[in-house]
C-alpha cells in the first residue's frame, strides 16, 4: 500500500474537523465549522491542494460545507462512524493497486498465477486495519488493529 500525500492530507484534515466537532456537545461530531484556510494553515497543507481534497470528501458524503462568512466544513457523521478506510477510498479509490489496477483485477497466468491470491490477501489485511480504525480512535490515539 502506498499512502499518497493526498491521502495523508485528507486524513489530517478529517481529524482536524473531527477534533473541532467534538466540542459540539451533542455527541454527533458536528460542532464548530472549520474553514479550509484554517485547516491548511494548522495542518501545513497547500490550500489549493486541500480544496480539491475537501471537495472529494464532500462528494463522498463525509463532510458537508456551509458557505458564507460563518461557513466552513463539518463531519456528516460522528467520528466513531467514519473510518480511515472511508477517507482513503474517498480520495484515492482502491486501497491496494497492482500496476495501477485494483488488486482484484490483477490477472496472472502460468507460474505467476498465485500472485493474485497474495495481492488479495494484502488488500484484505489492509482493509481490516483501515476499516476498523475510526477517526475517534485516532483522536484518542488508540487505533484498533486486530
């Protein structure tokens, strides 16, 4: 698995939004709206790059945005319902790729036929970790790895 800058930035942004939302008091993870410029500054992410990431996260249904002077971004669900896998898939597609294709589409024949099973096992192991680790786990520094 290769973690791109885009994926890393997306997770950092989501954690910052989740941390701001945890002060909302109602337990839904939606609290203070966070401005893109603030996220970029605090997380040291180029703003123009971050804006595209935030758009992908919004399109994936992980963030919602509010326009205007008091606008910003907030989570659509509580942090304990959004996994690292959700974020990675929203900005990068498949978790594991082989020569640019999703692991399940990597086809081999002859002596290399067993590689498909290896790549699928790698994909499954990665999915297990990222799909069991939520933003809430990361905010408390307690990732769940089985």
